[in-house]
């Protein structure tokens, strides 16, 4: 009796907006526990839903109900912005059910949990690099799937973010009169993130930095690459103006109707295609 009382007291939870709801955990049909958790999901009571799904796992470990409950725990923790808990549940599922048809979902949610925590370029990019590795892993593991296609979209955003960070550092070096250090950053963008929206500016900054160092031929070369690939981009118009002011005559004149650099990825739909939908575990 003492043990039962302690168990009930320890698992009492507060749910809803100011509403006290005591979740008394006792042996009860697994269908009832699981369905109650699903009802909590429908009501967007994410924390309470997790408690019920965890109780399913505790009372019926390694069962089909437990498998479903772990997946729903991933979803509920993610929706409740508990990204570390969602990732831990995803790791648990991958370990227990590596061959399940829902394992790709677990891998995907791990990546999305990192992706959702990406900071602006002025902050540490640890989440960005983690997301890059996990999204790349999904594309490698599940090529041709919807998970891989959405991961590629997110990976493009991640690369744009990483390129933006390099550009931010490079501009700082340039403004601090350290053109050689800046060149290293801008070259990294051109070589490693050439399909991102930052490439035209990176090429222009290379022209600018090389001119500061008196490296005329290098500046002319980078300007030619910019003009050949993006003749209609405003950054090439600036490079052309800079080069001609230095007495050089680039072969390609700016063309307003020519090709511009790639657009910045649309971040209005950052949420994963599958992360906001309740997973189908039937």
C-alpha cells in the first residue's frame, strides 16, 4: 500500500491551463492508456500525452503497443518543443526497432530537432553542423524517399546558413583591414557552398580583398568568374564598377537581363513536412 501511494504521488501531474488533473498510474488495459494518450495529443496536451505513452512502455515493454507509444512520444515531445527528449526517444526507437518501417521517421525527427534549433549567423552554429550531418545521413540511408527529399530542402537551408556564417566572419576581417584572412573565408564559400545565395557576394568580396592587397590578376580572375556565371547580379555590377575604376576592362559587361545568383532558400516553411503531422503507426 505504501509503495502504491508513493507511486501515485510521484506521478501526479498538472495538465491544462490551470486545471489540475491527476494522472494516477495503475495497472489498466493498454488500449485505454494508449488511447488516453492519443486524446491528449488531440487536445495538444503534449506533456500529459507523453506521460501516458511512457506508462504504456513501462507496463508493456517490447510490445507492439510500446513500439507505437515510443513513436508518439517522439511526436509529442517535438510538438512541446522538448527537442532533447524527442531526440532521446528517437534514439530509443532506432535501437529497439532498426528494421521498422517507422525507423526513417525516427532518423528524420532527430535531424529536424537539430534543425529547429538553428540560431542566426551571429551565434554559435553547433545545431547547424549537427543538422547538416543528420540530414545528409537521411539522404544516404533513404534515397528517393519523401524523407530524403525534404531532408535535401532542409540541407540547402543549412548550407545557406553555414555560408552566411562564413560571409559574416569574412566581412568582419575585411572591415578590420585583414584582407588575407577574409579571402580564406570567401574562398571557402565559393568552393564549399557554391550553390547558395551567398556565392555572388563572396566572389565580389574576393575582388575587393584582392584589390586591397594589390593582387590585380586575382581580382580580375574572380571578377571574370562572377561575370560569366552571374552577369545580371547586382554584385557583378559592383565588381565591374570597382575593376574599371582601377583601370581594368572586364570582358563581360553587366547585363540586367542576365543570370542572377540563386535566391535565398524559403524559410517560411522551415517545419519538416512530416514533423507537424501525427505519425501513422497503424
